[in-house]
């Protein structure tokens, strides 16, 4: 399954609901592995705790400052996520079906309300 408009609606339906308002919203960008490798195509943005709706933007290999995190998704990860829901995310990260990249310092990600989502992926984030 490719990450397109139809798939993105399925992904949004299984992602965790917003937990509250945050002052500095940062997006989690989802990019399929082919677009990431070619540094072209689409990225799909999700703001977990801000109440904003997710949407599409062009991807050229760069990471805008409003992105807090990037998830590079294999086709099989997209299939699994759409079928099983967000509970499978940590397992997909462990099996390298999803490659997560933290694009901001952890304190900035926490202020943006991304800490619970990062924790659900079972990522180790050192405190400095």
C-alpha cells in the first residue's frame, strides 16, 4: 500500500486522539520509504495534540522547522497500521518497518506534546 490520500485517511483514523491543547504544535511527518529514498513526493502531516487536521505537503528531502518527527514507512508497515491500529507502531519500529527520526530536541518535542507519542513508539530518548 502506498501513502496516498485514501491510505492517509485510514492512517488518521487509527492514530491516537488528541489529548489536549499545546502552545507550540509540531507535526509528525509520515513519508513512504520510496519518497524518502528519492527525496521527492509527498509527506503527510499529523499534529497529535493540537487538534489540527492532518494534511499533505510536498517532500523534497528537507525537514521544515515545524516538523518535530519524521516516520519513514514501508508499504508493509502501512498495511499493518491500517489493519491493526496504533498499538502495532512500537513493534513496527523494532522490526525497522518504520524508521523514526526525531527532528527537534526532546524538550521542544515535550513542549509540543509529542512525548507520549514518542514513548508509545518505545524510543529511548536520553535526557541531557
